[in-house]
């Protein structure tokens, strides 16, 4: 058992400063699998080391995708290690051999959590979801199945289910993304509207969006060339805009 702070310091550097220099990196299997099961930021940081062991040293982890699925909670769009997590999640979901029910569960859970995500996260997660549809065409039934936006009572998807195969995601529809088409941020609404059309075969490059911050988004809006928008359609009369109040008798705007 290690203190949480020490766990994080070790896991941040383990994948590039420790594992490449070990004669037997597989000795770290137990440590990384235990860390992956702790939850929260520690689990996110353990993904880097596990990725190396799975892809380069044939580590078999039967419940890996189940635990990855359960790491998706509302905080995932706000954590410090968001970019690292979604980069690795994108790699783990890149295989075309994954079952449709598993990918659909990830798509549905990410979409449901997106309803409370900040705009900078939505501009990353919507192209991320579109890429999953491109890799797994069988999941497009989520887009084409008619569903009433915002009607959660009739949605068969079980958000609380920990097992992706039991979540009934493939029976659902993607009304969450349809709801985001009415988002207050125009860029988010435009990104969500892409699913109304046929997706191109080429995947979107999300590498530049993984670390997008709210400050960058705000700075981009501030630097736009502003267009003068008339706010009043009726000429003001009187001090407070009313024609026949007592102030209009004694004060004039001329």
C-alpha cells in the first residue's frame, strides 16, 4: 500500500522512465493491475503502464474493458489527466475486432456524461464518438433509431450497470448528441450536427483537441471580429424607456 500522492508520482513516470529499462517489465504486472483497480486518477495513470504490458508483453487482463468502462464518470471531463486518458482510450477502442455491444456501451456512456460536460470537452468528445462510429458501423443503429430527445424515461440504456454487455446500449438511441445540437455554444452545436449527415470515411484528428482548455476557447471567441447586433427595435422614450411614466414628464434623453 502506497499513499495516493506517491502512487501518482510513480505512475506518471513509470511507463517511460522505468519500464523501458527493466529486463523483465512483466514484474510490474501485479503492481499496475492493483493500481488500476483503485479507481480515480490513480487508475487513469495506471493505463499508460498497462498499455505497454498489453501491447508489448502479452499481458492478458480479462476485465480490462469493464474497468475502463467504469472509469467513465462525470469527473472524467474535468480531471488533470484528461488528455492522457482519452488518448489511451482511443487506442484501446481502435481495434475493429471489439464486439458492437461493448463499443455501443462506451458511446452511450460518453454521450450521457457529455450532457454536463464543459464546451472544451464537448469539442473533443463529439469527434471522438464520430471516430468510433467510423470504426464500428454496426453501432450506427444508435444514430438512425428514432428517439425523443431528452426522454430518459423510455431510454432502455442502464447507466448504473457496471457490465457493458448488460447495459442495453445497442437498444438505445443517441438522443444526448441530438440535445447538444441546441447547445448554447455555437461550435458545440455545429459539431453535434455532424451526426445528422453521412460521416466521411476518414477519421477526425482529435490530437489537437485533447488538451483544449476553457481559456483557449474564450480567447478564440474574444479575438473574433465582432458584428454589431441591434439590441433595441423600439426607440427609447423617457428615462426608463416607458412612454407615460412620471420620469418621462421631468426628464428627457435629448
